[in-house]
């Protein structure tokens, strides 16, 4: 097709996608083209703004490293991450809610026994964390793989510290026969997301702060149950209602408690949702649960 203009170019692009063999890819790309073109028309996008947008995304890509994922950070701060989490993690009542994964998870963290010091030298006030992993009927989930990671008192994850040659504030545990787990770490503190790159530029331009409320990250995996990616937030934190990445859920708030002997403790139980599979007769999702 020749002589395309602002009135017919959208349909011309969509027509070029007609032969896409993967139906899901065709659906996603068709919708993306429609919404991108509609956005450009709605705001009357200028060529200078288009060029700035291309430059911004290029700089986001250049900022990404093995230790920093600026595109996830951009998705988080635009609410896209939490929106995707919300409609992909609708769980039965009583199951622990999911929230954003964040850009600082690392696969292959060291596996440690119960009671280990996960902080491993990270600065901060010592505390003890315990809890249980259960199914929706209250049954203990034994052998669940529990990834935990957090920022330290300086607001840094271990991967942000240059020259650090071991994990800090990061480990993997397995729940016991009763579903229980416990470990030592440091008290979670609020911290700013990295704002020295393109995402920080956007936050400053929109008069937004970069702070996240204090939290611990958890990823819990067990056969027969849906993988849970979530946080436990520190109750009373000043940033709970203005989290830079929109991740707070009231059900995920917990108290870090000062004990009479001076210890600080956190106790939090997780309830996993049953795994979902497609029914062989209807094709619709069906919850399944291991015994």
C-alpha cells in the first residue's frame, strides 16, 4: 500500500500482521499497534517528543546490567508491574497476596539451614524472622523452597555493593516438616529505588519521590501450589501509602516486635494457593492441590 497517511496507516500495519503464525503473538502485536497509534493521535505526539522517547528508552536499556534492571524499574514505577501481578495472581480467599518481584532478585542464592544469619555481615539492627508455609486448608507445606532477599540499613541490596564477593541479606531455606522456617537477618528499613538513571529522571520530572516502605522479599515454591512472589511490609512505615512502585497490600503488613529481652522479631505465615491446571474436558483453569 502506498500514500499512507494518519487516517489509514494503522490498518495498513495491522494488515501486515495478518500472516503471523502464532495467534497469541498476532493478538498482542495487533493490540499494541492499535494502542500506540491511538496514544500518538490522542496527545498529538510531536517529532521532538518521539525522538526524546526513543532516546529515553535507549538510555533505559544502556543502564541495565547484571546487577540492575532499569526496564523492570520503569515498569514498576509506571504501575505496569503491579497491574500485571494483580490480574495474573487472583487467589482464593485467605491465600497470601502477591506483589511485585522487583529488580534485585538473584537466582542461585546460597541455601542455608534454619536459624542461619541471612544478613551475613549486612549493616543493620539484628532481628529474627519466623513463620510457617501452609496450604489453604491450614495444612503444613513441608520442603517449600523459600527465597528471601532484602536491602540493608544503608538502603542497598548486596548486588549494589561493588566488590562484595558473597551474598548479604539473601538466601534460600526449605520449610520444615511442620511448614516452619526461621532465620536471623537485619531489620528492614525504607529505602529509595535507584534514581540516578532515566527512571529517576522521570520521577524528578513528575515530582515523585523514589522511596519504598521497609519490606522483606519472599518467593515460595512448592509442588502442587502456585509460586508466591510477595513482600512482608513493616507496619507503620511512612511510605506505605506512597510506595514508588505501588506494591503495598494491607494483608502483607506485619509488626517487627521489640521483645522484653531486647530482641526484635517478625512472625509471618504464608498461605499458598493450589496450583492451577487446564481441565482436559473444558479447557478452563482448575485448581489442583497435592495431598
